[in-house]
């Protein structure tokens, strides 16, 4: 991480929140912002995002709806839900449907958010490591099956 910043996408329909987030976190992280779920999906298609933080209450697409759309398309980013409302149904949906890593309330506590992002990035690294190991294991299995077939045919 010394040479490359963690890439974070922050989604919120309130422009002031986007500016504030970027002002606070841009020094330590590579911060992308989106004002809607649709804009977030476009950024995800173009940029390698490691952590996705989304507000829950947005007009066209809620945070949970965005996270549900993201999972099949971009399964690797670690997902966080941020909301100013104590809406337990949204939290339950986020956990069950959006497969979130962590839930945070607005206004965010800077130190708590830093710690959560760092923990989320560790989870991201583990997820990628496991994905690579599974791919390598699959290739080894394919090679073994090939060699076994060759031996059986000879």
C-alpha cells in the first residue's frame, strides 16, 4: 500500500457530503465520488475500486439497491453502508441483500471511518488472495486431470 492508495468510491445524493468526504479522505486514499447509483455503476465499470461506501437514502436508487446490483457485476469491492437514519430495515436489507462489511451512521466519525476503511481493505486483500489461490488450485486440478487421462490412455 506504500506506493498505491486504496481506491474508494463514495456514493451520496448530497453534494456537500461528497465534497466533505473527498476533502477529508483524499490525502490518504484515492477517492472517487458519485451523486447517484447510476453514476456509481459507471465509475465501477471504469475504475478498479476496492471499497464502496454508499449512503442508503437516495432518490432514484437506495444504497441497498445499488449494492444488490454491484454484487454480480463487481463482487470484489468491500461494501459499506452509511446512513443518517436509524432505519433497521435498511440495515437488515444491507446485510442480507447487499452483503455489507460494515454499517456506519451519519454524520461519520472520521477516526471510526478511517479504522473501518483500513479493516475493509484488509478484508479486500484476503478476498483477492483467496480468489487467486482458488484459480491456481483449479489450474492444478485441470493439469492433474489431464496427466491422469494421458496415463490412462497410454
